[in-house]
C-alpha cells in the first residue's frame, strides 16, 4: 500500500520496457477520493516542476496522481527515437493498467501539451475514465511538426536527424512525423468521448496558441469547461500558475465527477 507523499514506482509497457513513475498519495486523514493519471509534454518528464506541483496539490485534496516518463525519457527504458504519439497512448494505457492492478483504475486523465492530446486519444480505450483535463494542449498533434519547422528537413529527407528541443538534443525519425499527422484528436472528442472535459490554456502561450484550446472545447460534448490561465507561459513555470491550475482541477473534479 502506498504511503503518504511521493512513492517511486515502475511498470512495464506493451513493448516490455520498464517505465519510471511516481505516485502522489493523499494523507490518510484526507482519504483517496479519486485516482488520476498525468501525461507530460513532448520530451519533458514526470519531474517537470509544474507537473510535480500540480500532482502534489491534487494529492492534498484527496486525488492520488500517477505521473510517469514516456518511453525513452527521464528514468524510463526504451529508445525515444523509436517512440511516437501512438506509443505514448500505449504507455498511458499501460500506466492505467498498472493503477488498476494496484490502487484502482484512473477516473481522471490529465495531460500537458502533447500529453493532453494523448490523454484524449487514450480515454475511450480505458474503462472508468470520467474526465479529461488538458493543459496547454494542441488540438492537432501534427502541430508539433509545425513547431519544428526549419529543423525537420533532414528528418523528412534522410529518415532521421538530431533536433534541438527546449535546449536538449533528441534524435527524431520520420515515423514520428507520419504518426503525428495520422491523428484525429478532435474526431475522438466529437465521436467517442462522452465524459467531462476541462480545458486550461493561457492566452499568452507562445508555443501552442489558445486557438487550439478553443477547437478542443468546441469539439467536446457537455459537460465541459474552459479556464484561461491569464499570463501563464506554456510550461506553467511560475508556481502561482500551477497552484491555480491545481486548485481549479481539484474543484472541477470534485464538483463534476466525485460527489
């Protein structure tokens, strides 16, 4: 049984790689009201400051949160260059399976940036998911290719290349771009997901424009909510912004799903 606070854990994904994770567990006096699964942004890790702060703040409100590293990132095994959006979705499903076998299946999926799009894609394939929260998420995963314009010519021409993202260098393969372009996140929201959706996005986001949030919100069925994180950057790097996001998520989840 987990103990109060941060519990290091790991689990196997569908490819047999061991993925590193941390489970934020509520204090016994608070109790566990729900279990959530948090997906990080492209090339980020579970230990991004905003993800850590939000996860711990939610645990303080009785929502246990599992945050993990996608294949080949952070402490997880595997070759990142062979991963893609579809493998991220598969990793989310594996994480949900681990939760189901240990503390209970997730009823809430939270995703930051591309992780938000992956959470939407995974949700219809997971029993019991009642809500999705997106933070600064793109409405079209192929938006990532647009962000890398100027760096991906070699990927397109040669099949793979080194690309610098957020000050770090990663090897990308053309299969990633092809997989991103094959996704239809808005179609999943329109046709497959009938739970609750909370869209959190900053009008000042210089990485993923708020128009993406508007499209996500328009595609989803009710009940849905849209909160503008005024002044926040894409990574919610200011503690006040992630604290506000956590408070909104906790209040929304409590009101809509976990009465």
